[in-house]
């Protein structure tokens, strides 16, 4: 177990964690020992810091759980059941599940670099299924009992489980997660161009795992159409993966980064996205391979920052139309702010801000859109929803000291999105909402607070951001 004060930066270099004590426990026993040694102080856990929000920040005792990375498979009620250490990186979990019996996770996100507990604590998701949080059926949490003694609490039903599935780290220190896993399967994929949103959404009937992209500055769609198939892996899958890596994982980013970090000419950026990038998309090349080989991308290779908003299907067309107008105005193309907000008194301050911000930001990355099914949780981004949600991602590759335009765009799109469309920002990405906005967005926020207060009545496992946004309270005094 390592101790000592430290300063850590997250993946996007937009958050710095300055903890008084950093520990790397090697076992559950060492986690409990840390809780005993630092009883009365604020304790937070981190995974791989692949988050852009303040969820992982801490200023007192910080536990790095990377050593809690075991993967164990057993049979429960005739189903394969995995117990995975909280700090296990998703990449390792996938490898171990396949090695132990050709299994895989029930849902896979865009990348595999996060720790499992961190991904679940913030509602990380893929496309066409529920988030990872939805699938947890047993969560083991290190916390304090009624006498204030460190203990391991097993949470496996009721409101407690719904809260623990997406907890933002404020129920205690999650040490392992149990979930049913599934046999490995094959995914078929191909790209196709769509002129309209209706067209690409209609393709979901045949390709329920698809994700799609709205290309700025041409404003049409490219669908990455995906479905499970019983057909075998294609012989040229290896060639497709090399094409994809060379073109998108590396090539696209190596073109975008100089444009936005050094050249910084809006017209060139718009020309690249609108005219050049589509030329490299090979359409209707049908490829089949193992699930994670097809569903994962190398989106973590280059530092970036991201905001992602969850909008219900019925509101998606209006939201994307608004986003297009907003980006065009901020880039200096449109003369007037978006029509949907001009005569809204509750957004008059946004309109005033926009008028000052025209020409301050040119979006430079495809807008990724993924369908996420309603979760059986209390506060993950699709909780309490009766229709499917669509996660709309806006990403910037600017340097950390050049992000003022993106930061302002993120605040504006969040404010407009939640006011007009009840859009929920991803807890683990740029998240600028306050407590009143969180309470308006999440019907079960009170239920979540009640569970958290029962398991952690003194708020020792929260941080200032959780206090402010989830609980509506100020920083607790440290003892």
C-alpha cells in the first residue's frame, strides 16, 4: 500500500486531483485498513481517470484500486456469473472472460481503458443496449457499519442495488461487481451514407447495435450499421481493422489535431470535415468478427475533451436541428442565434451570451450518436425513461489552454438542451449542471440521496462536486 500526498491529472487534462493521501490497496483487507486508519476523513476511489467531470476529484484520501483486478467465473442459477474487481480495466476483463470460457460483457462501450467500477459509477454505455450500470446484480462496497466500523456490505436487491449500479462513488468504496456474462458472439458491420435522420433511424430495425455520425459542415449522416449474426468471422476482417485503424483511429486524428491546435483556420477545418473526410469512408464493406473486435474503437489514443447529452428519441430531431444552428452560429456562418431560443424568456441570458460568442468556436469532429435503452437504476442517464435515449457526443481535440470556445459551447448546449429537451449530460464527461437542474432531470434523485445517506450518513465518501450537484449542500468541514 502506497501513501503520500499527490497531484494527478485526468485523461483530458482538464481536472487536477490534489489528494493529501494516495493509497493503492492490494486487497479488500487493505481497503478496510485504509477506512479504519482514515476514519473521519473524506475518502474517494478512482479508476483510470478517463473522465472529464469532477466525479473523480478528491482533496483528502484517495484510493487507487487498480490492484483489485481479479476476474472469477462461477455458475449461478444455471447462468455464467462473473465477479470482477472494481479496479479491473475493461480491457483486462474482456481478455479474462474470453480466456475463462469464451464469455464477454453484456454491454461494451466505445473504449476499454476505464476501470469497471468507474465505468459503472457514471453510466458508461455502448450502442443499442443498456449502460453497463444496468447489468450489475451484486455490488460489494467497503463502508462503515452503524457502530462506525469498516465493513464490506453486499448490495444485491431493492433501491440499494439501483443506487449502487450508478453511484458516483458516494455509497462507499466499491471493491467488486457481480454480473451475468454472456457467451462470446459475432457482430456484422458496414458503413452507409444517409441524407436524413429518419433514414438512419429506420436502419435500426435491421441493425439494433448501430451507431451513427452527423458530419458537421455537410450535415448528413454516416451509419455504422451493426448487428449480431450467426455467420462466421469474415476472412478479411484483419484487413478491415487495419483500414479502420489507419483511417479513423490514427489518420483522421492526425489530420484534425494540426488543424485545430496549430493552424486554427475555421475554413480549413470545415473543408476537411465537409469535403475530405467522407472520401475515406468505404461504404457497404460487410465485415464480421468477435464482439469486442467490432464494438470497440481506439478513441483514447489522443487527448481530447467531450460533452455527451442524452435526449429521448421523440426529441432527437429537434435537438440535432438546434445543435446544427448553434454550431453554425458560433462558427460565424449564421447571422442569427437558433430560432428555437430567440423568443424564450428563460433563455434570454443564453441569447445575450451567444451574441458575444459568435465566431468563437468551430466544431471539428464528427458528432457521434448512440442509442441507449432505459436503465433499471436511480440516476444513470437513461433511468426513469419510458423511451430509448440517444447519447449525442461533442468532442474537442484542442489543447487544454485553447478550450475556452468549447467550454462555452458545452455550457450553452447543456443549458439549452436541458431547458428545451430535458437532455441529461453524462456524469463522467463535461457536466455543468447544478443541483436544481439535476433535481429537475432525475425523478429518483431523492431516492438516491436517501440510500446514500443511509449507507454514508456523514458524507465521508462524497466530494465537493457530489455535495453540490447531487445533495445541494456545501463542502463538509473536515475533521
